[in-house]
């Protein structure tokens, strides 16, 4: 399967299409889940993984493919429950804040009754969400769960290379490998670092080198503005 790119979980305007997805062993199972829709193993699927691992990107691909409605889980209204019986439903980052347990329970029931799939993304599996409502716990235990791992070196390198290429910037492989070894192991960190390096190079009107990359990463770690150094 050809590699495709994945910048994830950050600001509006990021590349979140299927063509922007890179598939490596770290996210292969999750990518296969999205590819295999609508032949899912259960009506409700939970995609779990650490922050910055690409859950929101994969969810955005599925939302587009399925024509799903995205619903927040902290205050589910009657209109949202009605919607769940009519079209697929996405709840992204379901465990990032308070969960409306009664609302989510009725939302799942409506989706099941209407034969509509639901995708929930979360950092952890349902057992760690602190859910108290027994009926909701029962529904969540019946869901199919797929884990996405932290980005591996191959994925981070592919993301960094593609992020620079999207800016029409050629970067030597040894610079990419340096960044893979040095930055936080998350795709959101890769986006932030590439943006800062590109801005610094433009400000100084210089090409991107390993020393420049090291300087920018050090400045970011210190909470400084690399372009001003």
C-alpha cells in the first residue's frame, strides 16, 4: 500500500484528507478500519490512541466518506439524538471533558435503531472514561475498539518530509532524521516544529540546515520565538 500523509489534531486549515494520510505499522489498523467502512465489525466503533497520534485526521476522513454528523458529547440534545437515527455519527475526543452519559446512551440507542454507524475517538478505552451509568457501560463494552499507537520513526519522517514539501521546501534527509530523533513523538509536534523552522528560514532568507533546525527546536523548548533569535 503506498504511503500517504498525515498531519493531525491541530489548527484549522490542516491537510486532513485521505490523500494526506501516511500509513505505517503505527496506524495501520486504524487506517484499515477507515478503509473498510461500511463493513465494520460493530455498529459502534471506538478509535483510541494518545494525543497527536492522528485520531482526528482519521475521523475527518471517515466523516467525509460517510457523510456523518459530528456531535459534541458534553450536552447531547434531542435534535442530535434524532439525527443519530438518520445518518452516521462522529464524536471526536469523547473523553476530553465531561460526558453526558444519559445523552450518549440514548444517542447510541437511536443510532442502533436507525441502523446508523457511530465512530468515537478517545485517548483511552471506555473503561478509563469514568462512566457510571451501567446501561451506557454495557453499550460501550459491546463496541468494537481499535488502538492507534504513538507515531513511529517512519511515520514521523514521512509527515515531516510531506509538511516541508507542501511548503515547496526541499529538506535534506539528515535534517528530517535529526528532527525525528529530537522532537516530541507526536504529529502535532511535527506540525509545530516544521512551521517554526520554515518561518525562521524565511525570516533569515536562508536554506534549512541541521544547525538551523537544532536552533529552532531548542528555542521552542525554551518557549522562545525562533524567528527572533
